[in-house]
C-alpha cells in the first residue's frame, strides 16, 4: 500500500473498527499524522504567532521553550483522531489481537489513578478514626503496589508499539481476511 492509498483508506474507513489493516497502511497513516501536525504547527506559527514561555540565559547558552496554541494543529489533530484510533484498532486485529490492546497504556493509567484515589480515601478515613497504624500500613502497601504499577506504565507503550510492528497473521483470522485478500 502506498502513502496516498493509506490516507485514502483510513479516511474511507473513518470510524471502521472491524476488519484488519496492513502494517503499511498503519505506518503510512502514522507518518501522515506526524507530517500533517508539523505542517499545521508551522502554519499556526506563521498565521497566529507563537508565545515564548520561558527563556533562560546563562554564561554561554540560551535555552527556552515555545508554546503554540494555534487552531490549525488542534483542528488537524481532531480530524485525524478517529481514523488514527480506527486504523490502530484494525492493525491490532491484523496481528490477531483485540483492538482493546491499543488502549492498554490508558487502562494502566486509569487503574493507577483509581488505586491512588482509593488508597488516599482509605488512609484518610482510617487516619481520622485514630487508626494511625492502619493508615501507615495502607501507605506502605500502596507504595509496594504502585512501584510495579509505574514500571508497567513505562513498559506499556513499548509493548503496544511492539504489537503494532508485528507482521500480519497469514490468511484469515478471527477478525477477517488478510488485508491483501480483501481487494
């Protein structure tokens, strides 16, 4: 699949989460997203300017960061959000995995935030009742659970990236025929 065919296919299947997407379709559309975001950012800077957020001057160097809140990059990102999710979902199908695996890092984040909220609520409730030993135990247990959770959080995007780079399953799988056999 070529660059143009990939873009056409992804916009044709704007919100199609069923079926399979070839590796080339996904990665060409990924490149389109990167190039389009960069171009929209440049156009935002040209037409709407940029804001220098912080500048630091030392003896021999100058460092700073530029913030660009223009509407074109935001609009472009919004336009390609659903096709990007859909092609990623179909790409997971092509490797024989459920599309939900694409959301694995997000689910890990939600789990960690939910656990932190629960632990804070529980330690606050027990600390107010005079159970300081129980509150300390909950705090210690929370640390024991959160350290591996944050390690998983660091690894989760790499695992998803690994799955997205895997070759297609040959032939028909549970999600449909091989992408080259559909035409």
